[in-house]
């Protein structure tokens, strides 16, 4: 293998490792946001590798980069959707919590 092939292999392996590395899933909002950002960054990195492969007429790097970008973008959207659903559930629980309803009734009762 010559130096060019080793460089391309190194780029492809780096992109694959960044895009497909398992991320720990936590219920904590900050880690959820962090994981979501890592998937977004992986998609950007995969897209950059695909463009690099297109520019250098290297089919392998292009395909690996495009695949990594597509997978990471898909996971980013899935995490984004999950995060918005979790926020909606928290808002819904807070809205219909017993103390909220009690406060609301007292407020309206006092100011009618």
C-alpha cells in the first residue's frame, strides 16, 4: 500500500469510528443534548469525507462518507424527535399536576 491509500484508509476509519461509535443513552437532558450534537457532528464529518472522496475521485471514501453522513443524520433526527417528545411529556405532566390545578382553582376562586 502506498501512502495515499493509507491516508484514505485512515480518514475512512476515523469517519466510521466517529459516526458508528455507540453512544451512552441517559435520561439526563444535558447528555441527551450532547449525544444529539455528536450525531450532528458525525453527519457533518461524514459529509466532509464524502466530498473529499468526490474531489479525489475515490469511490470508497465517497461511499463510506455518504453512508456515515446518512446514518448519523438519521440518528440525529431520531434523537431530536425523542427529545421534543420528552419535553412535551414533561410540560403535560406539569400542566396537569394536582398542585397546579389546585393553585389555579384558588386563583380563580379569589378573583371572580
